């Protein structure tokens, strides 16, 4: 298993299993997923088919519209986060939860091997220097007890994390009964019109985690605020408005805007590259792979921005991008002020080569 560090959206340890291990992971998840999907609550959105980030934001919008009665009432939100979630998951506890519902003895044996195996043993750190600089020792899996932690990057880890917190979902919905609740991995949101009800729920949730999952909430990330003040959730700034048709709106964060601008600047520099090339004199002209990669990167950021209130920002950024274009990609006989190698999709939603 290889271990490397990514720094977007924040520094994390990523573990890449061998190909043959990933085949077994897919086998186990393919068998277990239909069984657990019937047990998961509707408002759990991480790493599930038909859910995801945009599904969570859409669900949040629906719930705020319902709770605020079309924007007429203020909504309070309790935002909770688990401390060092993946690296503190108790593997024997998770293994027993999974084995209980395994349909075949062979699957139970594979679950036992996958979830009780310590992936740190023999793991090769790709860049030890960067690893030490970016990952605090307390948040590293390598500093945790022997029976704790799952490798981020495995399919079985993200599926197992949903199984691990499924009991918490049912505890909150069946016993605490908030007006609205949703979870994206270890990020929890509880919504209500009554702040006093929300104020009472942090402690019982923390006690349940300690008693049944050997984990705790992160007090530094616990927030109880009026939704009109706004919260940062799933890469967006979410705030309640007075508009009845849209009682909550989503805005891109400053970091997301800056990454988008950096991507546009990098793409503008790539126009010095030719638009296409011929790998062989008899071969057809092919798109330049460097430009294709740059376009794919910036269009993925478009895909995220278009789901938030960002039309003005996208328009202004792309107007500036058009001014920055220059280089050998523009034919010499054409005035660069009237021609661009890129075409911007209507509504400033994407960029493609002409």
C-alpha cells in the first residue's frame, strides 16, 4: 500500500491499495451495499449513489424552506464534526457491524481480513518530508492505536464509515427528533426554529459516540448559529435570506474563487501551446493533451460553481480571462482582439476549444 498527501481541500493522508486488493474491495461492497442501503437513512449523503454534495445542498434547501415556512421564520442550525474521524474509527467495532449482516461465510471472511488488517504495516510513504510538514502528528493514522483507523482512499473505508455512523443517524432521528437532520460523512447538521432544543443535543450526541463508537465530537468545529449569519458547509457559504422562493442561498467560498481564478490564469498561459499536433505525418490532427487537461480541470471547477450564486463572479472572471489570452495558438493573420482559441458556453458555464 502506498501513502501520499493531498492538500486540497485540506491536507490528508491518502492510502492507495494494490490493484488486486481493490478488486476484492469492490466485490465486498457490491454484495454489502444493497443490504445496507435499506438501513441507511434518507438524509445521509456521502458516497452514495444518487446523493453526493449537490444532493445534500438540495436537501438542505428543501428543509430550510419547510422549517422557515417559506422564509417567514428564522432557522437555527447546530453544526457538528467528529474529531479525527477516519483515523479514530474502531476497526473491531466496525467489523462486527459488517459481519452481522454478511449474507455468505466467504464475505464474512473477507470483511474480517479487510477491516481487521492494519494497512499501516508495510505502507510506503511517497514523500516523508512533505508528509511531516503537512500532516500534524495527532491527525496522522501512524500515531493512532493499533485497532484504530481506516485508510482514506479505499472504497471499503468510505462505505464502512457510513455503516459506522448509521447507528448515530437513527439515534438522532428516533430519539432526539430534530426538525431536520442531514449528514455528509462526519459533518452533521441539525436544524430547528427553537435554539433551546438544539442547545441540548450536543452532549447526548457526544456521549453516544463515546459509548458506542469510541469517538468524540470536535468542540472547535461545533457551531450553533442563526442561519441568517451563514455557515460554511460542503465548500459553500450557506445563508438564509428573506426571499420566499429561495429562503437559503449558496455562495462559493473565497478559497474556491481563488482556485478558480488560478485555474483560468494557468489556462491562459497554456495558449502558448499549439491547439493540436500530429503524432505522425500520416496521422490525423489530435487535440493537444496539455490543453485538454487544463480545460478538464477548469471545467470541473465550473461544475461546482454553477450550483451556487456565482454568475457575476464567473462573468467577470471570464471577461478578464479573454483579455489575458495571447500566444502562438492565435493565427498570425487574425487580430487577437477579435478571436480566441476558446469558446465560452452560454451563461458562463464552461469553456471549450473552438
